C-alpha cells in the first residue's frame, strides 16, 4: 500500500507539472486526460516502449489508463509523456 501511495503521488506531481488532469484514485492506476485524442498519444508512447491503455472504448476518447509502477517506471512514463506532448 505504501509503495502504491508513493507511486500515485509521484504520478500526480508529474502530471500536474505537465498541466494534465486525472481522476483521483486509490487503486493501482490513474485515468489521465491528455487534453486531446488519446489514440495518437497511446501509439507514440507504445513506440517508446511505454505501455498504457486507451479508454475510447469506455467513452473517454481523451483519456489513458496508467498503471502505477516502480519509481523508475513512473519517471520513464512521465518523461515519455513530456516528449510526446512536446513539453
């Protein structure tokens, strides 16, 4: 639980720094609004080796599901998001 909480905090801080919104969670994932159609963001992340889940099939075309990982995995995701979003 502690590692999950710390991971959620790390992701939340990083997403805030990228000016992205997310749905708060107590689980092991976040639902992130990427502010645009998520499919191209998903595909770009996948090409970088970062696996997330697009949520268009659930009525959320601008959202990705991001699983909380290790500190290093979370950092890689955040760095990749910044690259993909041009920040």
